[in-house]
């Protein structure tokens, strides 16, 4: 092997190393966010879904260092999240996990008789946070938005949904965690935009699942909090 | 029989007739009010109960032309009232009936799975009113006060209880009936007097059944409406 | 008018009278049966539904003196039947009413929290019978067939459905009324024909609503009892 | 120190060592069994409770190498056991754990709307077994006995309780674990001893919690299986 051949090999090797380090660097700089929740999050990755909306918002703003991943399964309650967290979340090694759960914990009380006791909701919610933090994952909390869009506290589950939202607010305060309080945000929105006090069609299609306006609102409000997480 | 004897008998007879007519008159002038409801009304006739409180209020004000009768049975829902109305209310030939029901229609959804559908609640409620009015009985409506005393709409059944209260308010409006809106009255009271946002002990012993202050408040508010009914 | 003309008129008049009396007689001899129930009965008038099946059975046997009418509404519980009985049943002046209800009284406990208490189920059931009999209508009772087709008493509502069936059996015995005990008939059928113990697909499409075999079985078993009612 | 003093000290030292090793040996030979469950097990350690009964049975038979420990808490469902297992069971380093749960998973569906979904019941049940076995603890399964003592499958929860018992039987079969099938044992007993088909008072005080005969039956049946576990 002559010198020029050697040189070529050296240049090639250095190039590869530099390229790899660059790629690694790029990968390292990207924050991976897993959205962990129920059917609302499962639908969030669809076209027009809230996760897709955030992606498009970031693209428009030229923000490229985020990877957004949906991990929602329809019907999930807090202990469903707990049970599938190792495989569905931790195995993905995210930087941030958005926990967005609570609707079914309340709703299933009347629709199946299998809702979640308030004290057990808190226990499993805290167990999820603890396990994520033990894996050096940052956590953002979200309160459940609505079950019915009436704005005068006359949806059947309003009291209970508010109670479970308060549990999440208290955990956020207790553990100094960022929170996107959709339950309050939606209520304020409904008071302003739901003059005829209908129970669906303003931010949801059916009282629970987000329509276009609902997905956009959730995307905007979530991003406000997400961007503050270092 | 001489004339004086005859006279004595005549005087006696006339006296008795006058006395009887007077008594009849007094009895006729008395308005009979039947309080028709659940355990809250069943306890209302106890010492310190709201019906007893109204009686004492009237006595203090020298009002004597009312007969107050309790017809409450623990656990009753609207269709229990409907089923026992002929025997327990109409047979008593009251002038006024106070319908005070709704807590169990909501509560039994989660405690037994046998609450009352909202549309059926309205149907039986209207059927009770119709039957009472067909018997020339005046009707006063009452909204269910509370299930839990938290004042920030975070008691489990707040949404549903508000919904059923609204059904009663709508019926009252539709049929131009007097209403004592305890659900609103209690909420306002709780905002003012329940600073620490406890779920019982302000107006109730257990979140549902009235304590001394609760009975007094109900007595005062009911009388405000009752005295307007001619 | 001569005699022959007169005769023609007389013959014509007599003919019409005879014809009318014959038609009236035919109409009078027809027994009107109203099937009063929930979605199972609502579907019963469809092609392949159990009421249609009975009609076809009767046609094949040359039995023409029955009019079969469906009066089923999806989701109905015993007190729904009670509320709509005057308009939907008594107004039709039937000879016989088949009361076929109970599935939703049990099922709605877990699916909506608004099932019917066992004691209230019996009260409304008896009230329906009393009102029908007061209108000289004969009554046939039917026990609710199944919620889930497993044959080892492991369908979620098996215990409760059996309990409510027993209430109906007891009423039938107490009032000496004809009964078609579908709950027992279906259980025996499932033990014989559901070897793999599946929860639907043998006599139902979904565990509750009848498939072709289910409709035929119900038609045959109902007719066995109906034909005995004079 | 002279020789005899020295000797005394040596003898003393050896004695203590022998005694300690003997005690350790005795302790080591004792099998520690933790009974892990709900209110039935919480009451099991009372005088006349089933755990106390087993202790007395063993004493009468001169069996001394077992330590029986109760770890029951009223109202517990399968995920309550899961959540408190580390502190309440594993920390005690038992040889055998008896898992006796299921009544509240079914019952709370109708009494609070917070029963346990069948599939989640199995997941948490298996997670408990897995964790115990990972700690070298032997496991014995128990099916929930009764909610109501009627013997003709007409107790409200009979179907569901049977379904959850079958889940436990299937897990036992799948993992080759010893099982005490109280659900079957109680049914057979009720058929034989509950001729008047009452819903409590034969083996329970209230349809769920064991009376004297019930505790004795559970003690005998559990011991039959426990003594086979090496």
C-alpha cells in the first residue's frame, strides 16, 4: 500500500467518524416525546389529530429537533397505562412522556361498572411517574378535557371528572411537574364558544373525541407547556 | 216538658251546631300540606327535622291554619313516589303537595346500578304532577340539594344532580309551578360558608342528610315559597 | 215496483246482511295478539323475526284467525312498557298481550347504571298485568332468554337474569297466568347445542338479539303456549 | 481467670451457640404462610376466623412447623393486593402465599362502579404470582366463595363470580399451581345444606362474610391443599 492509498483510507475513515458523530449528534439533539394515553391519543396521530397538528406547527416554525410518538390505546385507564408502560413507553427511551388519561377511569363507572377508585387512580398515576423518572424520563401531566361539552356543570360526569382532574393538579403541584390543564382550558373555551350549551360539536364529535377545533386547541395548549421542558 | 226545658234544649242544640260549624270552618280553613319524598323528608318529621322546623316557625309567627304531614320513605326514587302516591298522598286529600325527590335517582346509578334514566325521571315526575292536579291538589317542586358539599363542582354526582335539577326547573317553568330550588340555594350557601371545601358537615351530616343548619335552611326556603301558594 | 223487483231487493238486502254478519263474524273470531317488549320484539316483525315466523307457521297450518302485532321498542324496561301501555297496547284493543321484557332491566345496571330494582320490577310488572286484565285482555308472560350464551352460568348477568326470571315465574304461578319460560328453554338448548361454550352465535347474533335459529325457537315455544289461550 | 472459670465461659458460649442454632433451626423449619386477601381474610385472624381455625386444627394434630399470618384488608381488589404486595407480603419473606381475592372485583361493579375488568383481573393476578415466584415464594390460589348463598344460580353476581373463578382456575391450570376452589366447594355445600334456598345464614352472616360454619369449612378445605405444598 503506497502513501496515497493510505491517505485515501485515512480520509475515508475520518469522514465516516465525523459523519457518524454528526448523525449521533443530530440524533442526540432530537427530543423524543411519547404521548401516552387512551383513544383520544390513539386518534392523535391521524391526519388532523393533535399530535399531527403539533408536528405541523413545529414544521411551520422551523423547529426540527423533536420526534413525536403516539402511544394511545382506546379504552385505556390509568392502570392500563401502568401495565403496558415498560413495553410501550420505556422501551422507546423517550426524553419526555405526556401522560394524558382519566376519561375512561370516570366514564367506565357508568358504562361498564369498572371505573377506577379515586385513591387507586392517584396511586397508579404516581407509580407511572415514579417509574418514568427512575428511567430519567421527564414527565408532563394533562387533565382529562370533557365528557360532554355543556358549560354549566350539567354533564353527567362533570363532578367526577373535575375531581380526578384535581387529583392530577395536586400531583403536579406536589411533585413540581409541568401540567397542561385541559379540563380548565376546555371549560373556559366552552363558556365562551358554546352559547347554546350543546353537549357535543364544539370541540368534540361526540362529547369526548376531539374534532378539528379540539385537536388544534389541544395541540396549541400542549405545545405551550412542552416547549418549556428542557 | 215545659217551655224553659224546651228553651234549654234549643239553646243547647243551636250551640252545638254553631260550635260544629265553627270547628268545621276552622278545619276547612286549614291547608294540609304533604311533603312527599325520600329519607330526607322521612327524617324531616323528627325533632329538628325540616318539617318540624316549619311547624315551629309557624307557631312562633302565630300562623295556625296549616297542617303539615310528612310522607317520606328512605331510598325512594321518582317512580317509588309514583307507585305509592294513591295510598300515601291522594288518600290524605291534601291541599298542597311538596315533591322533593331526585337524590336517589342519581345516587343509585353508582351505588346499586338502578338509578333513573333522565327521560324516565321527567316522565314519572310529570305523571305525578298530572295525577295530583287531576285531584285538585296544588303542587310545589323542589330540586335535590346535594350529594357531597364541595363547592367547586367536584363531588362525584355534581354534574348529574345538576342535570336532574335542571329537568325539574324546566318542568316548573313549563307548567308555571312554584319551585324551591334547593340545588342552587345550597350551592350559593356552600360557596359562602364552606371555605375549606369539605364534603360534609356544613349543611349535612354525611353529604346528603341534613344537619341542624341544613334543616333550618330548607325550612326557611320552603316556607318562602309555600306561603305564596293560595 | 212490482213483486219481482221487490224480491230482488229483498234478496240483495238479505245477502248483504248475511255477508256483513259473516265478515263481522270472521273479524270477531280473529284473535288480536300484541307482542309487547324491547328490541328483540322490535326486530320480531322483520323478515325472519319471531313474530313473522309465527305468522308463517300459522299460514302453513292453515290457521287464519289470528292477527299478530309487534309493539317492541329497543332499550325498553318494564317501566317503559308501563308508561306506553295505554297508547301502544290498550288503544289497539287486543285479545291477548304477550309481555316479553327483562333483559334491559338487568343489563342497564352495568351499561348505564339505570337497571330496575328487583322489587320495582315486580311492582310495575304486576301493574301492567292488572291494567291489561281490567281491560279484559288476556296476558301471557315470557321470561328473558339470555344475556350471553355460555351454558355454565358464567355469563356476567346470569345470576341476575335468573333472579328476574324467577320473579316472572312466581307472578305467573301466583296469578295462574300462562308463561313461556324462554330462560329455562334457552338454557336447556345451550347445554345441548353449545358444546364449545361460546357466548354468542348459537341462538343469538350478539348474546342477546336472536339469530335465525333463535327466532324460530322462540316462535315455536311461544306458539305452544299461545294456542292454549282461549 | 482460672481454668474452671474459663471452662464455665466456654460451656456457656457453646450452650448459647447450640441454643441459637437450635432456635434458628426451628425457625428455619417453620413454614411461614401469608394469607393475602380482603375483608374475609382480615376477619380470618379473629377468634373463630378461618386462619385461627387452621391454627387450632394444627395444634390439635400436633403440627408445629407453620407460622400463619393474615394480610387481609377490607374492600381489596386484585390491584390493591398488587400495590401493597411489596410492603405487606414480600417484606415478610413468607414461604407460601395464599391469594384469596375476587369478591370485590365483581361486587364493586354494582356497589361503586369500580369493579375490575375481567382481562385486567387476570393481568394483575398473574403479575402478583410472577412477582411472588421471583422472590422464591410458593403460591396457592383460591376462588371467591359466594356473593349470596342461593344455590340455584339466582344471586345477582353468580354469573360474574363464576366467570372470575374460572379465570383463576385457568391460571392455576396454566401455571400448574395448587388451588382451593372455594367457589365450587361452596356451591356443592349450598345444594346439600340450603334446602330453603336462603341467601345468607348457611356459611355466611350476610351473603359474603363467613359465619362459624363457613370459617370452619374454609379452614378445612384450605388445609387440605396447603399440606400438599412442600
